[in-house]
C-alpha cells in the first residue's frame, strides 16, 4: 500500500529515520557503564520495545501496571515501573506479573512499601523496589541523603521486598533550552545522588542500580559515572519540542531525526492565506506547542481545535490545495501516540509495517 | 460496585447532574423555533446520543465519517456531519451510510461538491449538503452573501446532491468570557446569515435549515429567530473552561452542572505543600487549562505531566493522604473524553452504568 492511500489522520513512522535513531542511541552507550532501558510510556508498543531489545536494551520502563502487562505479554522480559503504584488491585496485578518476568517498582512513601510488601507476600514473589529520589524535578521522590536511606531500610526490612536501587529522573531538565542549563541541572542531580549513595553506604546498603535520564540530557548521565541506566524515550521519534533544545554546538539539537508524523489532509482552503487540515486535538496534543508542518517552508500551523488544524501561508499564492496531504511533526510525542490505535510504518512512501499501539489508553 | 472500588484514573459521569443538564437544555428549546441536534463529537457515545434523542433531540452532529458510522450503528437515525469530508474512501463510507440513515454533510469548496456528487451517484443516494458559512470563526466556510449562493447553486446542480441549508457555527464566540462579547459575536453572525439567506433567495433557493450554536451562546441563537437547530455539545458535561465564562448576571455561568470528572488517586505526598495524583496528560487534556480539583477548597492542580498531576495546598497541613482519591474537572471535555474507553456512570457513589466510548479514536 502506498502512503498516499493511507486514510487521514494517521500516525506515521518514518522507518529509516527511526532505525537511525535506534542505532544512534545504541552507539551512545557502547563502551560506557550505562545500559539502555528505554521508556515504553512513550511508544506503548511491545513491537517497538522488541526492536530496542534487539539493539541491546536490557528492558524497558513503564509508568503504569497496565503498560507493564502489555509489555510482558508482548515478550519483554524485564520491566521497571518507574513510578509509585497505589491501589491494592493494581498491586495484585503487579505482583502476579512478577511471576512471569523481572518486574521492579518505585517508592517514596512508607505507605507504598507496606502495600507492596503485602502484595508480594500474597503472590509469593520478591519485588525489587527502588527508592525514588527528588533530584530537582519536584514531582514525586524523597529528599536526597538520609531520607533515601531511611526508606531503603524500610524496604529492605519489609517481607517480600528487596531494596534494589535509585530512581533518579530529572524530568524538569529535559526541555531546558540551553545546554548549560541542562548540564547544570544534571550536575546538581548527580551531587544529590552521590549524597544519597553515601547515606545508603552508612546504613550498610549497597546501591548498584541508578536509573534515570531522558533524551534531553542522557549524555550528562553517561558522563556522570554514577548512573547505570538510561530511561530515554523520545529519542526514537523526536518531537517538535525536543527539537527546540539548543545543542552544545549552539544549533538546535540534531543527533536524532523526526521519525513520527501525523498525516493529515487539507479539507478546506477558504481564503488564500489559510488552509484547514483534518487533524486537530484528537490526533495530536498541543501542551508542548503546536505541530510543525514538515517539509513545507512558509506553511505554519497557527491554531487548532478538536478536529481541525489551521495552516497559515507566508505566501498566499502557495499552491497547497484541498485534497493534498501534509505531514505534521507533533509537539509532544508521548500523549500524541496515546491518541492513536496504530502506527503506520513507512519506507520510501510505501507502508511496510502496521503495529498496534497495544498500551494505548492503558492508564491504570 | 462502589465508586471507591473503581480503578483510577477513570472517567466518571455524575448521572444526576448529567440528567439535570439534559433536561435543562430540552426545556430551553421548548416553545421556540429551534430543535436540538447535540454534537456527538463531544461524548462519542451512541448510548448518550439515545438519551438526548429521548429528550427530544432530532438527531446528532458528528465531525467525522467514523463517528457518524458509530452513531448510526448505535441506533441514531439522523446525523449531520458538520464538517467538510475529503477523501474518496471516506466519501464511499458516507454515501453507504446514507442508505441506512438520514446523513447530511457540509461543503465550502467546489472540489468537495464534485467528490460528494460522485460518491452519491456511485451509491445511488441523494446527499443533503449544507454550505458552511464563515460567520466569524475563520476556520472553514465560505464568505457570507453571494459566495454562499454560488456554492449552493453548484450543489443543487450536482447529480446526487441536494442543497439543504447552512452550517453556521460561530466557534470562536463560545469561550469569550464576557456576555456582551458573546452576544455581539452572535449578532454579527446572524447579520451574515441574513445576508446569505438573501443571496440564496435572489438565486431562487429556499433555506429552511440553519444550524449552529454551542453551549456558550445557544440562547442568542434561539433569540435570533433565524437558526433552526442547536449543535450544543458540552452542556451535557460542562468543563472547567466553559465554567470560566461570565453569565448575564455577572457570575460564572451556572445553568449547567459539572457532570464529568476524572477520578484520580494520590500516589505521593513527598512534601506537605505538594501531592501527586496518578492522572496526567493521558487522562485529561490541558489546552484549555489545567483540571480543577472538585470539592476540595485550597487544593489546586498546578502542574501536569504525562502520567502525573501535581496538587498544591494553600494550607500544608491539609490532610489529603497517599491512597486517597480526588475528582478532577477537566479543562476541556471533548478531547478528554477521547482519551478514555469507558464512561463510569455513578449515582450516590454507586456505579450504575458502564458505557463504552464507542467512537473514541474515530478520527477518520
């Protein structure tokens, strides 16, 4: 099937670009102390996770039990739920899953530790639990240093649990635009991890699993000598927002290519300055900015509504007509992927793969 | 099942509130010239559409052929696709659907008219086509007046088509905050419709179907004496953004109640000033503002990420604990609904209905 025959809106993967992104990240960790554990919350597809495993990833991260179930049942043998899970039904599912695969989870509160322990005992498993440390993102996570050791000791004492390491993702560093800002944020995170590891050492607890990093900062986590894993997700697809980061060379970052697009059709050209496409807020999300029109200089997406995207032309004589198609680069890939049921994998304008977005809507 | 047992995040309907909203809108049109044709792009559920039909609605609107298919197959006999449809495969589906139900569609370009005609002829149906007029929203639609008559004549001449009326939705008026702004926008729209109807009259074309209006302005469309139908959608659920409109009495509009919520669980309370819930950008959308925490004064959602919502407390001694649940009022109901697979209908904290969001993801 030709790309031109695909119904719009559709979520398109440029397979050549994605494969180059896959290899680029695999090469980045070669010969370093870090392993790749890509974040599956981004792509929600065991099919794509298996491509990452084939390039050397040790497993994946998930944020939700339902995502972890989709990954394990899709053939991923090692899943870190890089999040706190609350709710005994969810924990029963998590503990059941730990009978089938290596499954770890995070904690930042004694309440979670107590309920994790109860679930692990009920299912006869030992759950590896990481302490989540707040290294600057100020979302979840205990304060660095002694509080980390306190929670780790509680985990280690809890029947059915094992203290496994540190979850230390500096999420707020990923989209800082200037390279120096990102570097400083990760330097600060590293200092806080070091302090936490020392506190653990004083408490007699070893820590050989320190996991974090994102597409915006991963080279700093590699350089830290402390992190043992990267949780990068967006590198696979690159969205418009990540592409607004400035790299060390002063140019927009360009080590990864845009590989994810929303294919849309022009349904209206009511006036020369404006065209309207059939893809809006139900085909991409805009909390990280409007989509960027790919490969059409002078054509800008300026406004969106539920089912429409409004394109504006710097030159009103632009020949884009009703019935023609455009490729939009989404502002933020994770929640955009979560809107769609299928990936359409395309190479040289031919459809080569159709992958279900297995964990779409898996939010529990 | 009790509400307390529902897994989070979940999309909850307060059935009592929704039923009051249903009745309130049915009463608003009683004794007037307008009929109700609620917009199903909002709820995407034939189950809810049937509740609207039972309260006197003449049919529903949809934006997409796939939505229209879901509605007709779910028992809705009359669907207006209040949008331009481009793509011959979609038009074949639309024309096929027109054999099963009353199906109308909109046009603002001769290209669409030509393709609609080809599809209607191929399926042996007569498609009613409305001319979409741009009455101020500056999205799709031809300019008011003579251009409307020109396109209407083209429709009327096209084999398999029938000129049916005007699509005249003033979308940009719906969220203007001050009542005078909304009133003026609709007065202007009405003047432009009048001009268009006169142009149609000169061309010998009658126009007895004029459809538009939204939850923010519908009383003005009723008062116009021109509109024959209301396409209101959000009144059924009311989102946080509509509730920011100021009413004629100078207070936030209060004729409809919040009936749609995202139920979320507190998964972390890392510091006294902050809690984190398990619902983020994959459980609600934020392009019209962050969700509002329902019924908990002094607790505000201040930041969201893909799977997390960050709550801030004006009083850090607030007792909200890990494991407790909150109800979030989404900023914008339409794209929020489109994230979920099920509605959980609740009355007096008991689950009474589980309705599939049949047309979730139906974007083509």
